[in-house]
């Protein structure tokens, strides 16, 4: 099978990702599913794995964790009711220990022994991959394979970031950066009656924001036209933490949605945190988050903006992501 591997993490301009044309098809271990990949989203986390912003966990790993697949085979043991021919999703969270105090209290995203698709185990930049059945997802109807792929990380993480941002009913939300995750989180917030203001560098992304119902769309360094009750930082740019905090109304919360962020400049307590403003991080997601979001996506048809790339063009898709050459999400389609 064809599969991409991160051979030497580094800038994508140096082609650290290499296509192998004749990898062996993996075998499903007990409790696992073998998926024939139908679509795989291209996530900024894949870029961080490829460029080495996230330290390598598995040498030569195949990235990709927004995977829509057809079950090609099942391993022995419990396969969570999945059978050959079913459609299933594989997401970032691949496995947890199920025993630590975090897992026992509904916070499996904080499990210290958690493993991740496309970082600790080979992911979906390939024609086949495996996923533990207990961590595979049932997928909603009404979407194409390409539209479903971004829901499996961009959508889920955006949903968790909304929860962490504590947006009140009918509140004012600011979104900093407007890629695959933000354009889905915006629709969830709008469906709940929020006013959404988008602040992002890309003109194309600003147009998309207005098309899906944002009240305003400005540059990432601008102040929104009104104080914010909550904000989410999707862009991995630490410099934006300060203006995002300054844009918050009293008691507002800023959630940082990314797994990697450049350094944050020094904060001024009075300007950025006083009056009970809060700064929160977002770490992965729980399976409960995924189920809740996918159920919401089944109930409310989300407009998923996708840009298909052939599997052989995965390295170009990552370069285009880094350079901001598209709005919405890129999706590899084998």
C-alpha cells in the first residue's frame, strides 16, 4: 500500500514527509479494526508532527488522525459492534489506560499514558490503517467522506474549546484564526444563538467567516467591534494571546485550542487578567466530547468547507496549510 512517513522532522519546505509506494498492509490486532482509508483530513497537528514542533514519538510515523474508513477486517475479541463493511472514524485520541485517576473521573484526555493516532501509531496518510475499536467512532449520515474527515479532529476540538471558553447563552465570541476547526466551531456557536467575531490574517478566510454568519471579520491584530464574553485562539501564535485577552469583557475566558503555541509575551496583569478574565488551555478530547459533537453534527447539518487533495499530494497539502493557501480544511482522498 501507499503510505507517507515522517523520515526526518523539519520544515515542510525540505520535504521531511516521504511517500512509500509498497508498505505492507497492517494487520488488526485483538480489539482493533483495519480501515481502508476513504478520506483523511489534513490537520495543523500533522504539520507540528512533521516539522518536529511535537517531539517524535514513533520514528517514521505516518501522520493523519481525521480518518474516515471502511472496516476491511476486524481483530479477535471485542470490536465494539463494528463489522466488515461498516464506515468508521479514527481520531487523535487512540488509547488511554482506563485506570488512572483522570480516566476514572471523566478526564481521559489528561491520561498520562494516552496514545495518539499519527504520533504514537501510524495514521491515515495511507491506504490502510488500524484503530482500537473502543476508540473508533460511528459517523453521522448526510455528509460525504471528505466532509466527515475534518469533523473528527477540527470539529471535536473546536467543540471542546467552546466548552472550555464558557461561552454564555447568546454571548459574544471571538475566534482568532479561521481554519478547519474555527469554521466548524463558529457554526456550533451560531446555532446556539451566539454573536461571532472572527479575527484572522487571511482575506479568503474572512470572506468565509462572513458567509457562514459571523457578525464581523477583521485582521488577527484588530480589536473586535464589541467586548467579548469568550474567545478561542486557534492560530498557534503566542503573540495573539495578549490582544485576545484585552478584547475580553469582565469575567471573560480565552481558550487556547492548539496542541502547540509559540511563546506568549509577558502579560500585564491589569490590562490582560484583572477583572476575573481567565486563560485556559485545551488538551485533546474525550470520547464523550466526540460523541456529543458527532450527535450535534447529525442533528444540525454543518457546512464543511473542504479542499480535496490526492493522497500522493500530502506534502503539498501540508505546505499549503502552513502558507494559508486555503480556507476550511484540506482532505486527502486516496
